[in-house]
């Protein structure tokens, strides 16, 4: 997950705008449902499928309306970003496949250790190619250390752990749709920290997305 998703996303951003990236990556829950039906034989109702599409539509609407540039998908960038969305979808399915065999901590540790060695080797090759040694003095700078702690521990490890823990108890369709909360949380952070403006399309998009997320997780069972 950290290797393929981040690598493909980074490569895709070289050819696509941030808006196009956000729109394409809202498809991850849809890919996750398809994979869960194939690998786990999970079933989703027509209502759940509609609610998932509704949550995706809310993010796409909010992202598109907030874009200051035209959206024109580049073929190579689109393919790379679609593949990154598929990698993210696998991250939402595989932990559930192995939930009875391994604990959430074990699954998370394997993901993080594999990602660490993969990116460490990548960084080593990069610095060898450009013939510029890594500045280890950065490790002792408070801002750099704080940034790495936030990204490594909170944004990657803890997020991965909570994701894997939730998948022990929630079906993929119910869990995957929560990924569409990320743009909403980013917007709230931008408003509170960066003092950015909120427009009508933000409110509409958030409302549509939340309805989709809540609707996906509602169980309609006949009363006996």
C-alpha cells in the first residue's frame, strides 16, 4: 500500500492536476467493493451501492466546483492515478482477508516495515544517482523531526492501524466509504488553520457526501 499507492500517486501528479487527482481517487471505494465481491464474496444492496455513488458524487462536485482551472484528464496521468486508486482499494480489502490469521498490529507493522525499506532503498539510489549525500543534520532540526513524526507516526502508522482494526469488524463497503471523509477534513483544517473561505458548493458537497456515508452504513433489516 504505501509503496504502490504513494509511488503511483506521485507519478500521476506529474501529468495531472490536484483537482483531477482528487476526482479520480474518489473511485477507490468503488474499486474496493468490486475487489471485496471477488475476494471475500461480500454482498452489497442496491441501496448501499447508490449511497456509495452518492458520497463519491459529493466529493467530485465539491472538488470540481472549487477548481480554478479546467479539468482535462491526461491519459498517462489518469492511468497512473487509477492504478493508485486500485492500490488503495487493495489496502481496504487485504486486511479483511487476513483478519482472522493476523492481528491489526501485525498487519500494520508489516506494511510500515516494507514501506520503510522500499523508500529507504529508493532514497539511497536517488542520492547515489545525483551524487549528493543525505543531510542527516535535518534529523536534529525540530521542524523536520516534527514533520516526520506527524507523517510517519500519525498520518501513516496510526491511520493504517485504525484502518486495519476497523476492517476486522466492518465490511469493506461500509469501511471504504469513510475514505471520502478525507477531503472534508482537509477542508475543515484549511478553514480553521489557513483561514480559507467556505462557499456554498462546499456545504452542498459535504452534505451529499455525509448522506452517502451514513446511508451506506445503515442496516435495513426486516423486523420479526
